[in-house]
């Protein structure tokens, strides 16, 4: 499966299994940096292997690109985007 920057993904392995993140950076063929706006912020992303995440159906890349262009992409905005993906 192809991953892109700003895809919404879910962890399927590890201590953070079930957590939802945004891909902030594609590191190499094996790893990505993930952010969630709380524990894993823009300044301290989580490094995770591709094989330990799955892509969720919806993509928020256009909204995130617009936020970045307007210089308002921050941890608070990340939490707002991810809120609709978190099942309570």
C-alpha cells in the first residue's frame, strides 16, 4: 500500500496499537513519522514502520496543506482533524 504525507493512519502493532495519527514525514522505505497533536507533536513525532500501520479510508491532505499554507498548522489543528476518526 502506498502512503503519502498527511494520510490518516492507525497503528496496528506496538504499545500504541489502535491510536490514530497523521503521517508527517516519509523517512525511507521502511519508516514514517507520525503525529497526533497530543503525545506525538509536530516537534516530537513518532517513528514507526510501514508494516505496523494501516491507512484509514479518508484523506485530509487538502485541508492540512491549506493550513500549512496559511501558517496555522499546529498541534491543536491536528487534534481537531483527528477527532472525527476517534471512536468513543
